[in-house]
């Protein structure tokens, strides 16, 4: 405990910095002692151990939830949540039932088709916003540009979560309900790290952080309920008028399952997605700004499918963009977002020669291996080509699949993966088609990692218009 307090070795250290230091001292497997009501965790960097856990997790993988979020949904607002506490907070058959219902909505490509055009339009707005805020002389955006990226991501995710455009990129930047949801979703994401990952006494004492979390959760719930009801009423009015309605939207399909499920999934999309996706988009821009030759190569691919800067993207044009997808995949590897994932052992298991008893929580440090030279040749270089087929042999480089799991693995992998993919592909394609991106500052340590990565520097990108 002393090491986490002011003056201690790990005061203000990220979980990755702490775990990597433990790996240096104790090797690829060690125990992270629990405290204040949290159980001990086993941490492993061994790819065979990671595979063993995933292969033995069964059809209902158990992952320790975020206890503060579960407490709110179970004890503070059971009137709203009842038996439907969401994918983050449920386990066993309850989780399996909800995931089975949500999978066809989130995991099938056909469910995303309708979002290409509105996402293109949101990104066109963002491009106009960049032109408004960049310095006319230097063409650099202000120091708070990450806030603008976060607004773009929030706007895109809210389109999926609540079937509406909030307008906070340009049209309605002061939209009060949207701004409250924007603020609280980001706040909740940070507070979960302080309450559920770092040592915290909130389970015994009502700490200031705990009270802040309960307020943020209450605010976000109130706004989300209001928005969902407004959307439901609007859709009903359109039906009565005989106006066309796209019944394939994710929100409408979730409403058909259960309005409560639509509410919870909508909030979880924002809570889990805004900061993580904004950070990924900033990493993509940073990688391409610092590797201009890769940016040129990507733009050449984009010219073929986007003849004009304001070309709307659709399912057909997005099919043939292998380099775009390779860039995104390499950025996920180059800047691993977070440490890994957790699972609880359903049975006794042998990890690295140690007998690990049933129900032990295991932290699988797969993300920390993405910059390990043991698994990735030239690991410190940004090389999107590593994910493409060799032009001579038509073969891809073989990578240990258990060292590249940015969205997890198995039945409990991130349900929002396809949404994130679509969002990143659309935003990056639009930005690189419209601008040459530069970053003329030190980027040796651009991020700090707590629960996941957070910016450690201002992102004053320079955006120069591309000449057609």
C-alpha cells in the first residue's frame, strides 16, 4: 500500500508501468495482491497461459465486473435496471441470454450499412470544424483538439446508441442534454479506474470519488431515459404520418428486444466507447503524421475510392481499402490501449506450471506483448505492411493470435468491435482524403495509461488542405 501513496514507487503510475515492473522482478506470472474487498489477481504475460484461459472459459465467460457500476444498477437504481443490468455487469446464463439477443444487432455487418452515409456527413461537419479552429497562419489546431476529437466520437456513437444526431460537433455545440451525457460518460470511464482498479475503500466508506460516481451515473441515466423516450415518441409520430422509417437501426432493433436493453446498451456504448475511440483516432493521426510516407500511401488508396473530398462512403466503396485497415490495425498494436483483459477461471487450471484454483481472477496481459520484439519483428516501428499479404508470396506474416487481442477473444470479446471499426475507417478516410496531417512536436511519450490510454500531451496537429 505504501508504494501507491504519495512518495511511493508507484504513486501516479499506470497499471501498465506497474505491471511491467512486476514482470521484470517476478517473471511472466505473478500474484497482484487484493485489498479493500478485492480478491488477489493472477497476472500472466505467457501466451500459452492466455490461450489456456480463453480455451477453457466455456460459453459463458466470467469477467470480474466494475463493482461500482454493478452496485449502482443493483442497489441504487434497481427501479430502472431490475434484472437487466447490461453486458458489463452480468454473468453466467443472464449474460448469455442478453449477449445472444444483442449479437445479431452488433456483430453482423448488414446492421451497419445504414450508418455509412450519416457518419460521412458527421465527418464532413468535423472537417469544417477543423477549418474553423485552425490557426490561419500555422494551420495548427488549438491545444484542446482532443476535446474536438471526443465530440466527433460522441456524435458518431450517439447516432448508433440513440438513433439521433446531437449536433455537438458544430450545429448545436451547446446542446445541454448532449453535453451532460458527453461529460458524464467520460467521467464515469475515469472514475471506474479509481474505484475498481486502484485500491479504494468505497465498499466500506462513502468516499468523495464514490459520491461523484453515483452523481455521474444518475445524471447520465436521467438524460438517457429522456432521450430514448423522445426518440420513441418521434418514431411513433412518423409512423402515424406514414413517413418512411429505417427499421434496421440498432436502437430500434434493441427496442424490439426490450426497451430497457436499448437504454442500457445505449449508455454502455458511450461509457465504453467515447474516450477509448477518441484516443485511438488521435493515435491514428499521430502515427500518420510522424510517418508521412505511410500517409501518402494511404491517400493514394483513398483517391481511388473517393474521387472528391466530400465523397460519401458506402458499403461498396469501403470494401476495397486494405491499406486503410492495415493502418488501423498497426496503430492498435503500436499504441496498445490498455493492458489486457480479465477472466475468472471456471475450473482449476495449470498456468506456467502453477495450479490456479477455480474462480481465481486472471489478468491476461496480451496488449502488453504487442510491443515485444519476441513476437513482433521491428516492434518499435510503425509498419502497416506487416498486416498485408506479401506481393511476392501472397502470404501474410504469421502472428501469434494471443498477442493481438485489442478487442478481446471468444464469446465475450468486445461487442462494439464492428461499430469501432466502421467509425475509425470512416473518420480516418475522410480526414486523410481532405488534409495532409503533421505534428511538429515531441511525441516520444504521447500517452499515459491508467485504465486505458489517455493523452499526455496536447495534440496540436497541422491540417493542410489536400489539392485535388
